[in-house]
DNA sequence: TCCTGTCATGAAATCGCTTTCAGTCACCCA
DNA sequence: TGGGTGACTGAAAGCGATTTCATGACAGGA
C-alpha cells in the first residue's frame, strides 16, 4: 500500500497510469498526509505526538490518511527538531568470542524492549582516527561503553560529546557517569577459597590478563587478599599478568610445567580463555586435571561447560551487564537529573570437573 | 544569523554580557562558522563537501573558524538533505555464541574501514511488532541481513523499505538483491569423503539443524549426493534434522548409542554445536572418539580447536561473510545500478582429532 | 448584550544543512 | 573597447518535521 500512487487528482483528467512512476517514488511526507486529510501539518503532527490536543473526528481523518499513504515520519527531520534518534551507541574494545556477544545480546534485547536501537562500534585500538569514532556516534542519544583500562582515550572523547554515558566494567570517578560493574571480589574470593579447600594445594597461582585491565586487577587483589587471610600470602611469582588469550595461558603453563612445577597446584585464571590454555598445556604435558592440577576460570562463557574436563569458573552475568547498562542509560535519558549509579552485579563460583573430580560433568 | 546574538544593535546601547551563557551551550552551527569566517554558509558547506570549488584563502579562513569553534555538522540536518546517514543495518536472527559474533566482527571492521557504522538488530522471532523493526532501521542507508530460512517475513519487510539489501547465507531469487553465500557443498563433500576414507565406517550420518534452514539443506544434499556417488546411498535414518544446539546433538547421539548403534560409524554434524553435543554423548557413553566414532562439525568456531578431542570441522569464513556483505552493500550504495551479485565464499575441511587419531591436536 | 475563557486548528518560524541560481570580478581575446 | 570566460561567492529555496502564536467559534458569566 505504501506504493499506491492513486491519481494525484490534480493536473490532467486522465493521464494514463502507464509508465507513471518513474522509479523515484518519494515517501509520503507529513505534507501529503495533511493535504489528504484536509488539515494542516501541525494537526497531523499533533495526532502523532500529542493526541488529546485534537478532536476525535479530525484525528480519525488523519489516521486514515496516514494509513492510506503508508506515511512514516522522516527520522532525520524528526531528529533535527527533537534532537533524538532513539539510537544508542554501544562501544566495545573489540568484538570477539562469547564474551562480547553475550554482552551485546543482553544489550540488544533490552534496547529493543525500550524502543531503542543499538549502534555498535568496536573501537579497535588500532584505528587512531578520532574522527571515525565520533562521526556517526554523534547521532546517538546516549552511549554505553565498555572500558577495560583506566584513562581510556575513548572515554574522554565520549565525554566531549556531552552525551549521557554509562560505563561497563570500570568504575570511573566522574560522578555524572553511571557505571555497571561486576562484583569481581566475591567470585574471586569464592574461587580462591574453593581452591584452598579439600586437598590444600602446594601452591596457588593467579594467571591474569593485562596488568592494566581493571577486572584483572580486582581479581588479582582479591586473590592475594584471600590467600593472605588464609595465612599464605602469595609470592611475586604467584600473581602474573599477560593477555586475555588461550595462547597466554598455554604459554605460562607450559613454562611452569617445563620447570617441573605446577603439579599439585591450583590456578585461578583471569578468564576462561586463559584457563583453557592452561588446560590444554596440562593435557599436552600429561598432567591430570583436576587430580594433579586444579583450575578455575572466570566469566563462565559457554565453552567452559563444553570442554573436557569441564571448566570450573566464576559466572559473570554478561548478558545482564549489557542489559543493565542499556536500562540505566534509558533511565537517564528519561530523567536527566537523576544521580549517577554504581550498579554491582553478582558473580558466583560454578564448580565443575577441572577443580573437583566429583563434580557432575554435565549441564551445558 | 538567526542565532547571532551579538548586540542586535537595536534596543539598549550596552546591556552587560554578564550572566551571558547559562549552561546551555549549543553546538556551533554552520551559521556560526560562516559568521566567524565572514563568509556565507554555502561557502562553509563547500569547503567541507566540495573543496576545489573555493579559493585557498577563504578555505583557510573557514577551516580556522571550524577548528576554533569545534564545529561538527549536525547529522540530522545533513541527513535530511542528503538522505544519507552513513549507517548500515545489520540484522541477525539472533546474537548468540561465536557464530554471530564472528560475523559481526568482520562486518564491523569492514564498515568502519569504509566510513560507516553498524546498527545491529537481532530480529528475535518473538517480537512480532513490525513497527519495532522498521522504526529505526528507517534511517540506515542499506541493510545487510542474515536469513536462514526461505520466506522470511523479515525479508519482505526489508524490501518494503526500498533499501539496498544484501542477504547473507540465503540465495534469494530477487535479482536486485546481492547475496553472500557460503560454498557449503565443497566443504560438505570434503568432509563426507574424509569420513568415507581410511577405515570405511559402518554407517555415515548427517545430523543437521532445522530442516528449513538453508545451510542445513545444502549440506544434507551434498552429503547424500557424495554418499550416493560412492555407491552407498543413505537411508532415511541417516539424514536427520533438529536444531542448531548442543542439546540436540547430545540427544540424538544418546538415543543412537542407547540402541547400541553408532560404534564404528561416522557423523557429519550440521554445525559445531551439534558436533559438540555428539562428542559429549560419546564421552558419557564411553565411546572413544575417533577410534569408535568419527565426528566432523561445521563452521570451525573457535571452540572446535579447544575441546578434547579437538573437533574436525569445515571451516566457514564467518568474519569474511560479514565483511563481504558490508563491502558489497557499500559498493551498491556507491553505484546503485550495478547488477546484483552472488558471491560464494569457500569452505574447507579442517581435520583434527575427532576424525583422525593421527591429527595434530594443536593450533588454537 | 458584551466580555472572557476554552478548545481546536492553521500559519509560519525554526532546526542546520545542501544546492541551485545568479551575480561579481578579473582577465583575455578580437 | 566590448564582450566572453571562468573562478568564486552569496542569497535563498528547500528537506520534513515540531512548536509557538494567533485566530475563530462557541459557551458561560456579568
């Protein structure tokens, strides 16, 4: 019906509708609707945006015209006036693997629920042209960004945009910015205590991601604190940093195993990928997990339950982080004055085979 | 000039500029730049959009003014005139797991490279309010959509939008729509032949995703054809359909194993998830892979190389699919008249432990 | 009867940009 | 010297919505 160009009724009596619409069919505008309904554009606009200001009889006429012409307001024009696009930016440091896709999934679902759309951007560190980033983000109503390292350049840029911002994963000091955080310490403590329990291991390690990474820092700190509380303050070699990657975990473990260490030890990894690398190395070196080496990961991405032995890990509600970020952002959009929040989402140890030989394997 | 508040020259001689800027700092507009540079808005616009039409001296003045005022064109106003937003829609049936995140990663990188941004939407089948989908997608310049089942409602909606469209994963008959496809048959044939080779198995199975799914159909067809070519035309029970999920793979395999079957057989799964489920079931039933059961997956998501035994699978260049889709879309945007393409991306068998006990384990 | 207050509506200004159209100016050639 | 040419530039007309302000009709109160 959108495509119904019923004789413009104006010019000639009966110009044959053949070859009528040279492909350039312009969408119906508010003007067309107004004309068709015999009212002014103001009235049409009111019917759409403030019904109740217009009498039921006219409203009905207008609605009919809208229906008939398949009218949809032009979002650019609308945005020009209202300064709203109903699009939210969702900026990630990268898009890779389960971790980010979960985050995005939660965010997208929530955005949709609230009538918004998501403009995603993986702000790859490589691309140093700030113009790129700014360019299209300038039409979003707000910005949810995941920032993993303090002093991120991206955050500064974002502030300059003067947009409502919510940051995931990093607690920024700016009191005007909402933050959605993960309660790393509970999970890390649970995991560490779990590793300490039952057969107390020779030695416990924390194998983290990048040293600058906020999550890694928190997890490492809690690890150390928990050990200290148990009277086993860790040495410098027991807390190490690297990258959030399978390769790094493998590398580290292979080295340790080469040195003959690690048997009878326990490892808390900075995330599941690292844990998987360690698992792999153990396998290659014929070290039995969990009998000779107990491993706990972090994040509980899907893969954790699919590897053999299945990976104990700390569950982080990633989808919920994304969803909460969007919800908070929308709340702020609706009520700009509200005080910024610091929302902490819980984490929880999930024990599987890699740290407990009695654990059920299952439950994908 | 509408907004030029420097002494209207009319009323009072010298109203004091104190209390001048209450926090509402409006972004500089093209008018402000024009005024600051002492030129017309037309000239400013030209400096930005068609340099070469303006003399170097004026251009310099204008650039200085832009710099000084931190001027950024208003995207709504710009869009209103040009009908371009430099935003592309990227519609997925869902956002879940490695599969879609890879797709998205490739797409995002390419979009960025080309100066576009991505508006993502997981068109969850639940949400049946078409208005939702249409709403913000109406400001995109083009739409890349993954469609896995013929006759998708979403595709029709998209066509109504009259936007340039590129479809991933499904070959649509509409000759005006570009398609980015995966060469399922090569991969499926390689995989099937691989399973037939060396110790010829008792029986070969194809355990697919949804029967309506286009990829599954192609893969199943090739599987059957290859078997037939080898003189071993498959029975009805050898090609089965279910869902793209670990659970389905597990369920199917567990049933077969219960019946005592499957030992000495080979399975080609519709995707890696299904294969993983089968692997899991085999493990639970103490069936040795690959000695007693050989398994090949499809897609080569990251997890395939991380499970034990590592999973043989057909590599599908997911990121490349996404990137190609975007590239094609942009190409069409730049040259609307170009004939629609059918781009086939290659697939390739990757042999790992789950189908070949001599395979190297490694290479994550 | 006249004045005032509501309600429904339309005319027109505005948002910030692009683009057409029409100069202006300097210069060159016949 | 007159007219033609080309290079720059500015005025102004949109693009399609929202919103202010004015208006007309009508009802109620003095």
